[in-house]
C-alpha cells in the first residue's frame, strides 16, 4: 500500500554468491524460482562454477495450513451471502444484516482458534505447538481488531450504548478473569486464596458488578465486624447505574443518575468509609475513576485499551464516538509511557479509535502477511458504504484491489482456487480478466478436473478458455492414442481441423484393423458430426456398417452410394467403399437397382481413370492385388446389373 | 518469503534460463553445458528430472515452452547460432517406468549468422509461431503451418533492427483492436544516442511488420523486456531492463483516418523507474496477473515491485544470495537434494510481538 515505508524484507538464498554472480529467476504458480547465474557471460566456453542449484521460494501464506483452510472455506460462504444483500435497500434496514455478517466472520475466526488451541494442547511436538500458538495469537489479534471495527464502524453505536459494546469487547478478549474465577471459587477456601482480591478487582475493572458482589459476600460473611463496611460497598456496586439502550430512560436522565452515584462514591471516599480495609478503598477509588489507582492495576488490566474502557466506564460512561480518539491517545500514553515504540497491534487499534479506517486497513495489510483479513473486512466496510463516507474516493478500488489480491493467493492452492472464482466474480473492474488469466493455468491433471474447470468457464461464457481447455485435452488424448477422448474433446472445442485429423486416424485404424474403436461415441455423434466433412463421413460410414450389421441391406446400399455421389467420402477412401459394396452385390437378392449399379460403375470408372498413371512408389504386388480387386468389382457389378434389369423388367410386367 | 525447496540442478555449468510450462507442473532448464533438462513436479510437490539431453554445440541461452494446445513442445536458442524445436513423444513403457521421457529434435533453425540471443513463441491466438532474435540484429518469425508436423517451419518474416538484438517480447493482447506487436531490445553498446527498444506491428494490408515506435529515452543497452498481460485495457505496459528498471505505458493514438495503413502511433509514458539495482538490470518479468514485476540486477538481487490501487510502485521484497561459498559436492549424491527447512529472516512486521519467527517455520509444512 502506498505509504509503506518499511524496508522490504530480504530473503536469503543459501549457497549463492551475490557479490560475483547474478540471481536468475522465473515466476511459477504461487512461487518464484531463483538460481545462480552470470548474465555477462557471452562466450561459448565453460564460464561458471559447477553444480548450480535452483531454489523454489514461496510466499509465506497461510493457505497451506489445514486448519486455516476451514477459515477460508467458511468465510467464503459468508462473503457470498454478503454480496447477495440487495444494494437498493435503505442502509438503515441493512445494518442488522451487516452486523450479523460481521459476527459470522468473527465466529469463524473463533472456531478456528479453538480448534488450533485443542491441537496445540494435544500435540507432542514442541515446535508444532509453538507454531500453533503463534497462529492462535495472530487469530486472536485479528478477531480483536475485527470486533472493535464492528463496534465502532459497522454497528456504530451512539453515546451510552457505545461503552456497553466496548465493555463487551474487553470482556470477550480478557478471558483469563473467568479462568481465574473458576480456579479460586473451586478452591477450599476462596477467601484465603492469594488472588482473591485480584479477582474482585478484576470484576470491578470490567464492570461486572454482580459477580464482584457475589465474591465479596464470601469475605463479608467471615468478618462480622466489618459487615457494615462490606454492605456499604455492596450497595455502591449494586446501585451503579447502567445505561439501558432499550429502555425509556434518556441519555441525559442516565447521566444525571450516574453523576449522583458517582458523587456518593466520592463522598464515601472523602469520609474514609473504607479506610480500615485497603482493598475496599482501592475498589472505591476505582469506582470514582481515580487515575493513579487505575494505573496501579496495570497487571490486572494488562492492556492500554482495557484501561481505556475501564477509565471511560468510571469517568465518562456517555462518551461520544467522536471523543473516543482523545481518550484513546491519552490512555495509551499513560499506560505505555511515551518512550516505548508501539507494537503494530497498538497502532492499529489506536487508528480504529481515531476512526481512521484507511489507516487500519493499511496497517493491517503490512502487519499480516495474508490478505484474508483486510480483504473481507474492507469488503464488508465497503458494503456498509463506510469507505465513501470516510472520504476515500477510491474506496471501491481499494476493496477490489484487496479482494483480487486475496483471491489470486487462493488460486495458487490446488483446491482452494475454486473459492477464488466467486471472489473474482464480485470484482466488477478486473475480476473477469483475472479469472481468465488464472483459470487457464489450473493444471488439468485429470479429465474430472478439466471438466470442473470447463464448467466454470462455460457458466461465464469464457469461450476462448473453453476452447483452449478442450484443445489441450484433445491434444493430450491424441498423444496418448486415446482417439475417442481426443475426438470428443475436439468436438467440444469445435475444432474442425483437429476433428478432421482424428477422424482420419479412426478411418486409418479401421482400414488396418477392420473394426472401429469407441463405437459409443461415433454412434452418438448427432449434429456434432457436421463439425468437419471428414467427421461427417466417419459418422455416416459407421452408420452404413450398422445398417449392414442389422441386415438392412437396401438402406445400407443407398447410404454407401450416397457417400460417394454426394462427395462426402474422400476419394482416397472410394476403393474401400466399393469393396464394401461387394458383399451386397453378391447377395442372392438384388439390392442395388439398375440405376444405382450404373452409378457405382461410374464411380469405379472415375477412380480407375484417375489411376491410369502407374504409381512408381507402389510395389508391383500391391498393384496386382488392386487390379484383381477391380476385375472382381467389375464382374460383380455387371452381374448385378443384369439381375437388376431382369428383376425390374419382371416386376413391371 | 522463504526458500521452500532447493534442488541440485545437476548441470555441469552455469544455468542461463529456467522456464515453467503453462500450468506450472513442468520446468525446463538450460545451461552453458549445452544441455536442456526437463523437470516434472509430482503430486507431493517434488521435482524430478525426467529428461536431460545435449541440445546445442554452444551455451544454451534461453529455453521456452509452447502453449499446451500445441502439445509438449520446447524451443531453445544458443551461442551456436541456431534455435531448435523439441517435442516430447510418448515413450516406450520401460522409459515410463524409469520416469524418463523422450524429446525429439523437430527442427533446427539455422538462418542466423551469429549467436541467437532470445527465442519466444508468439501468443497462441496467432497460431504456432516462433520468434528468434540474434546478435546480427535480425528478428525472425517462423511458422509451423501444420501443427501436427513440427518438422516444417517456414521463415515468415525477417525484421532487420540494425542493432544487435538481445531480447524480444510479444504483446499478449488477443483483442481485435490490437494488431500483433513485438518489442525488441538491443544491448548494442557501439551505437549511443539511439533508442534501444523498438516496437514492430503487423500490418494487415502489407502483411509485413513495420516499426511503430522507438523508445528514444532508452539509450543504454537493454537486456530484457516484457509486456504485461493486457487486462482488457486500451493501453499496453512494457517493462524494460536497462541501467535501471523502467515501466512504460504505451497508449495507442487514434489513427487520423480509418483507411490509414500506417502503423499505430503511441503516446509513451514512463509509469515507474527504479534504480535500486545500482547498475545493470538483466531480467524483468511479470507474474500471471501482472500485479508483481520481478527484476534481477548487478547487485545480485532479485527485487519484487508492486503497484497499489493508486498505481504507486514500491519494492515489496528482495531475494539475495547469502554469500556462502557454493557447495560443490551437493549435486553429486543424487539428482535432487532437498534442502528443506531453510527459513528466511523473520518478518519485521508481525502483529503480535515475537509471533513471526516460529510462524515462518510454519510455512514450511506441506499443505
């Protein structure tokens, strides 16, 4: 992306001397191949060192991880659903749909994460488990960012509700509190547990008042003397107003109520109500939003954005979206200090709090070496019409750019490429061309795969790709002497020249073997027969054999004759056809009429008169066979003519 | 990026060119050892050498595959002044068992009087056509009129470029709006102040190739050129390897009259220019969808260039030798040594702290 001012990564190629040699390369599908070479060598003599190696360099994409494959598969369905949401609906009606789409994406991420967690635990291999662990942490970050974007951009909750969503966001991503709670509450005496107070405070920091009160009760019951103090705290926690977006209360009313409660907490602090219990006093200080006290809880908060949300909860629960960035910045600086360099995740979240969508997408593109996240998120944001409203006039370009990148990555995978097709379909500017370029490169390993690719092209009227695939398959089948397959592929390719060539081969085979292969195909050519003259002849000739076999001699004879008179049969094949006529002429019954016999004789004469020049290449023996055959034919024809005349005369009389 | 696999190529001298077939399942390599080798990828992603034979009597500069519509066909060109066309035939059964295949020389093209520096098949929509260029400054276009008979090639066109030629590139556009077009680069260092990239276009009326444009701004020797896939656009994009990497946009100007038979004139714009290789650039090549351009230069690096959605170009990756001495014995044990887990340096930009180092390893797992 454009302001990427990070240095490009250097990938080192082992055993290649870059000071004296050049690095040659070639693009492959999904990788790039490099090799040591020397481009300045111009002569013919041996110039280089021996034993060069070639290195396959691959882009580190997650598509090869079997678990993440599920993420790609399932998010593909969500993506397709999202594209189906009608553009003309008023955006107000679409918002719940967008939020639910967003949640679906996130639940797919979470499902993936859980699966990875299970495998990471069960695996014995240390390096594998760290690898899974790393993938999990990346997915966690992705989900965290996505969730925040959902709250801020897609759901776009107003003041009041906004903080409730942010609280949910923090609770969802700080699950160790629940783990700790379970551990402490199941211990023999929870109140004696060293982390007891940490738990109470953690609950308070997350605004989980009911749970905090429950745990606090256990302590209160053990200290009868301090009971009033505990019940005072219980009362404060209980009374804390929480905005109810579905209720009748207005934001102003809530604000007034909250201020009253806040003052009450403050009073308790002023009159030292909790002075005898430092823990309770700390809690009370948190309730009034005391900065120093909050910052003392760094360990429990663990992140600056938790600190931000807690601080807002106890100081500005009605914070407006537009004011968020101000608090976010100050909280981040307070929590992390100003000297520390930001982790990418911190700057991405900060950009989100600043409502700088473009920056979020850009930073994510740099930080993650997979386009899955940015492509899907940007697509969703674009559907929400958020890119335009954020003054990104190239919004749809950005969306298409990212979706194209993601889909192109999928295309390098041997099975995931099929998902990419739908992504390309939804890129109006370049999707079609990209698909054309990519799909014709899908290896056609089997006929089944070829048919799959073909169907995709046919559905999209990609005539050139359809033709090319069929042509490749026909060529390959012919190479392997599978004539039937070659013929059916070339018919699909509507490749007349190739169909002619294969028909010739069929006829040659027939001449040498006396029988046809692939009868099923030839018998069922139908109108496809018309693709080439030779194919028509092949089909018709086979039809003749069928009629003959079924003893429909009259029909067979008529067809045979028409093959010659209508010039469907190539001249080179006439002798074979005439020889085929012999058994018909020899039948007891007269089959060829006098007129038909005349025509046959004419054909034979035409053929023999052409051949008056003796062919020097033809051996004498062949010539003898030929002339005997002609004599035989002449005899049979004359005999048949006589019979036919007699028969025709008899019937008429 | 990371090195997923290293294969000992087993050539006895420098490799000059490696070429993938259309589907990326086969690879051809050529070398100063005068041979060509063909490599096939198995289903589990391993590369096996299935053929190796002596092709020329000099260094083999380039090797290239014909489109699979024409079968399994290779062309090579050499210092021995010839280019040759090779076809694989379905071999005897015992060959198949040994995993070897047979390549037959179908023709030798001997028209050049000097070293043949580049060989390229024309885009498939033009039929089966082969183009060569040579140090004597001639581009030759051959055609196989019968695609079933690759032993017959007729010399259809000879284009005299008047400069020693180093490289050619066909415009891949199959749009009817674009007549066949070929770009020729010259590394002639005797002639200065002359444009070193010439563009020739086929004229339907004269049935000849005529010069349409000379890129006058490229006066230094040119070592490689590459047209990008057209992507349905009205203009063409051409990458040039010279003393730097340059990307040109060629916008066809509307002809003055419809009947005008002269070649198309272009408005030439420089889209990008990178001098990070510091000196000569030797190769440029686009990926399938032309979202990435790779270049190789005197700095010993391959650099990857990418444009964003606003057409701003950046270097997004560098491949470089680690400088370690060449291990001469690596190729002697077997025909392919799998160097496997050689990971690249960890990315500087991981989302969560130290996540990246282990993650790179993750990528080495077979898919």
